[in-house]
C-alpha cells in the first residue's frame, strides 16, 4: 500500500489499493460505523418513523386539494358543505402535523449526529493518546490533526445536512411518485420517462463535480500549507527577505484556487438550469396530456391540478441530493482514514498480568538486547549493560550511536526486538504501567509546557503536590528566582508551548517537574542543551544533590555535564567502546579523552 499525503486543512490523501485492500478498508469502516450506530439504534428507529410520517403528511396536500375540487365543490353546489370543510380541516391538520414532525425530526437527527461525533472525537483522542511513541514518530502530527479536525468536519457536514437531505429527498420523491400513480397513472408514466434525462444530467454533474471538488480541496490545502509555513517560519522569512517571493508564490496558489472554484460555479451554472428545464418540460407535458384528457372527460380537473403540483414538487430535492454524493464521498474517505487510525494497535502493549513494583531501587539491566526500528536498521546488536541502583552514568558518542535509543528503551517508549530491559530484575514488559511511569522519568531536549500556570506544569507528574512542594522543586533546580519575577509568579500562564518564558526557562521548569515526580530512575536526554552557561551551572549543582539517591542516565554533548557522572559510557554503532569514570577516561588515550581534549581546546 502506498500513500501520498498533501498536508493542510483538508488533509487530502490519495491511496492506491488492490481490490482486496479496498474491500478490507470498506469492511473496517462499516465496523466502525456499526459500532457508532448500535447504541443509538432505538433512537434511529424513532427518527425513521417520524420522518416517514412527516413526509407522508407533506405529500398528502395535493391529493386533498384534488378531492376538495372534484368532490367538495360539487357537494357545495348541492348545499353539502361537509366534504369541503372536512378536506380543508384535513389539509390544515396534515400541514400542522408535517411541520411539527419535521421540527421533531430535525432535533432527533441533530442529537444523533452530535452523539456520533462526540463518540468519534473521544475515540480518536483517547486511542491516539494510547498508541505508542513509534506510531507518533511515523504518523505525522499534521495527519493526526487532520483526523480530529477536517475529517471529522466532513462527517459532521454529512450528518448535519447531507443525510437529512438524502432521507427526506428520497422519501419525498418516492411518496410523490406513489401518490401521482395512484391519482393518474398516465401522469405518473410521463414523470417516469423524465427520469432518463434527469439521471443522465445528475450522473454528468456528479462525475465532474467529484473531480473538481477533489482538485479544490488540494488547492485549498496548498494554500493553507503556504500560509502556515510562512507564518511559522516568519523569522526566516524576515531574515532572508523572502516577502516578495512569498507574495508571488501565494498569489499563484490563490489564482489556482480561484480558477478551480470558478469551474465549480460554471458546473452549477449548467446543472441548475438543466434541472429547471427538465422539471418545466415534464410539467408542460403533464399539463398538455392532462388538458386533452380533461377536455375529453377522462380526467377530473382537480386530479390534473394535483398531478401538476406533484410533478413540480418532485424535482425540488434534486439539487440537494446531487450535492449529497460529493458530501458522501468526502465523509466516506474521512471515515476510512479515521477507522485506519482506530485499527492501529500499540506496539508497546500493556501487560496482560502486570507485576506490581511499589518501591523501586532503580537497578537497570539490559540482558542481551537487540533493537531495530526497521528490519534493515539495527541500532543495538546484542547489547548488555547493568546500571546499579543509585549510579549516575553519562552516555557519550557521535550522533546515531544509539544513546537516545537506549533512553527510549529504559522508558519503555519502545520494546526490544530481542532480549529484555529490566528494572530491579522485572522485565519492563511485565511491569504495571503506573509503576513504570512512577519509577522512570525522562527529560528531553524539547521542554514542552502545556497551557496553564507555571505551578500546574511543575505539578504535572504529581498533581496533588502542595504549593510548598512545587516551590521546593523549583528552588532545587534554580528556577525559583525567574518564576518569582514573572507577572504572577507561579500563577503565571505560560501560554501555548511556554510562549511567556525562554527556552532555557522552559527547560528549568521541566527539571522541576521531573524532580517533583521523584522517580527512582531519571533520564536526561540532551536536557541541558537549551540552558545558558549560568543556568547550566545552577542545574549541575542541583543535580549533584538531587541525583545522589537515584539512578540517572545523562545523554549530553556538552562534556561539562558529564563531569557529575559516576561512570561514562562511550557508544559507537550501538556498542559500548569505553566504560569508566570521567577521570580515568580523561587520563587515558581513548575516544573520550580525545573528545574531552577537543572540547577543552574550544573553550580557550
């Protein structure tokens, strides 16, 4: 299966599938749809009854008019007012019943669509959150956002209006055809003949509109991508004076989008008049044929009037129903994409029978571990390592040596291909997830802060922490002073992605967050890279105290950070090539000694 993705609001994707894959995708989508509708089956049944009765009430009007004219008026001439009065009362009742039931149907269908959308939104959010890191590293964030936004919006549009238009339109046309054939089969036959050109016009519109709407979505996606990239990279735009080039590129995309929309409008300019022409021609034929039959006495005038009204009304829902096809195609594609995400299984599943580890000493063991992201990309070949509880180790090596992979395996973001990673002798794959997350915490280079206060972000790993505990953690890592200097101190809203604080300050907040969680194993993956020299010194001083009683794994290119480690491991190509204390390795002639000498020379 191959897939080409156009990133943007629509998240437009085009896929080439075999017939078997297409069938599997349809079955997957139908399973999802069935799961969404099953809890609402009784409400759906009630809604169907309501729409059938309301449509029948609407269609009854012309037949009542025919009865009033052909039966009620002659009775009035004979001083019998009852048939005409009864007809008028029945017409009024059907009008009121139809209006009330339409309103009820609208409410019922809206509640059903909202219930489906709420269920689907929750499923997508909870499932994507539960999926392993491997999924999120391969499935781009733009596509995930598209599943939760534009794809769900496509389904919402179909549920809010498209389904209503289809159900009401089909029932309306079927009931009109039945009523027309019941009143006068000749007029019904004329209507039946008109379906041939109507079908050809509709198919012509659907085939061309589907292609044009797809082109329009792609053009819209390109437009949004250009805008988002420009605004996101505005610093680079300003730095390299790219405004004029962006103006030309964006102008070309706007013109492309305008052209395709102009073609869509032209399509409607043919389809709408075509519907009117076929409808008017059909009404004209019914009037001509019916008029001759009235003149011959073979058809009552009231029946002719009802036939004309039915024929005219028959074509009213056609435009909405033709548009439904395009909404359906978009929603069906969206449902396929969403069902694909929901079918994904975590590559790091929770254990079926978890082992509890209430108190962890922090001993980490790699037992003959092999790991590969893909079959042809082995990162760790036959890797073994034991980190005693309470020891601080530093991982050093060139980019791609496997340092971050080691950290991800300890955090159980990934599982080893072969072998086992153990905490206090317990395989991480068997450890209770709550115990694992409580015992092992990783601080990464990207110090992500969530919307909310500084205090909320520090307390992320310990939501029930007191203000005193939060402030103590901030003091420990040297973050207290800058937090106090913020407009509202610990109650300052950091905004999205920590917009109110610098990169180094965000990193200090993430340190305070990790320290407050008090794990038995702390992993620092390039965690001091965003800190300036004074801030790094503050953190190093704090680390020497705070890491004294816990296991720590430090990954750093800054060799100044390595100095606090008890043990240094130099990695190359997934293997440990040097292992010793910082002092011993510096005094030697190996790889670490060379790196340290080069780093020391760079400071001169």
